[in-house]
C-alpha cells in the first residue's frame, strides 16, 4: 500500500524473545552508587531453579537428593574460584542440637536467617542443604523454597562489593552446570524461565528473582514510633521491619514487575539514603543523644 501511494515503507516491527540473565555485569555494578546513609549490613540474593529439574522447588525426594549431590560437585574446587570455595552441609544429617549450633553462626544473623536455629522452624528433609564459602560472605541454599537461593552479604554499606560477588557466583555456577551437563540437551543446562523472566517461588519478587536488603540502626524511628515508620514505608515504598535487636531494622524495596536489577539497586539505595536523612531529622526533633 505504501508503495502504491509513493510513500516510504514503514519499518518492520521486530519482536525479540528475551533470554533472561542476571543483568548486572561487573562494569555496570562498578558504575552504581553505594548508600551514603549509615548501613550495618547489605544483602543481595537470587532465586533460581534448574531447567532440568523443573520451574520450582516442588520436586520429588529423589530429585532433591540428585540436585543436592549435583550442587556439592558444582561448588567444589574444580569449578569455583578460591573466594567461592567452602563447605557444603546436608542439614538432614545434623541432629537438632547440631542444627541449632550451625545456625548460630554470625552469617545467618547478617542474612536474616538466624530464626532457623529454633527447633522445628524448618523441616530439614533429605536433599536440603546449605553451602557457605570460607570467607563467610556467600551462602547457597539448596532445596529450601526454590531449588537454589544465592545470597551475598557484607557488613557496612559497600553494596557494590556484595553485588560483584553475587554476579561472580551466579556466572560460575551457570558455567559449571553447563560443563556438568555437557552431554545433556541445551534445555537442561540453564535456569528455568517463564514469560521472559526467571521461574521462582519468592513472593513480591518478580522475573529477576533478585532482591536487596539493608540492616539499619534507626534510633529516631524507634523513638518516634509506629506512625512515623508506617509513613516512611508509604512514602519510600519499602518494607521496614524490626530485626529483634533494639533500634535495628531491615529495609527491603517493594518491587514492581517492570523493575530490572539496576532499577532495584538504584531505588533501594535512594530509599535507604532518604530513610537515613529522615531518621536524622527525627533524632534532632526528638532530642535523641547518641552514645557511641
């Protein structure tokens, strides 16, 4: 029709099937900005499932044991760099006392998983395990809610350092899985995906499977009370939850489905900085004196 009317042909609309990936490469991470507000601890995590095992953690007992053995191999020295090597623990093999002692480690306090030391809090059936690297700043959960949950953590506000480790870990794990599955079909090698995103079971986290969390001391909000906390949650679109210690709160962004990994990081950092300023103003207004 355009030719008949002597007009230029409209450009063809190309549709691309998006192949999802953890869209934070080292160069991108280094250009990001760390929070300026005082932060006790930064955590970044990824939920993943393996295409060869299905889209979620609802797999058979035999598959769980198979997956656990596979990840023990993948996380071994043959595939992982020195900073990601460590020890894998099959939690069903530990008795209740050993489990409580295991979860008393400092890293679980930082990642918000210390609640698991309470007897009966999690049913540690066959195939459920956890890998902790030798530097105690990276955890890989196997067969918890999803097949895999990768967690990178550090004290202080250096989120970029945390993200670089997470990126390295997911890239090395994916690479190792491809080598282990070299004789299998391509479909079995990668992570499970759906609708251009990663398949997983974590609520309020969308196609990226990615989440960041910050532990902050908010003395002003503690003193001001619930109304000010609720107001900040609404204004900044974050969850602010007490973590069990006086004045200490965990802060997590409320994501929307369109958020990319970069969006999540930028919005989280902006919210944390704004929260730090709001807390300082509350302290000033309420005459809070800090004892260092």
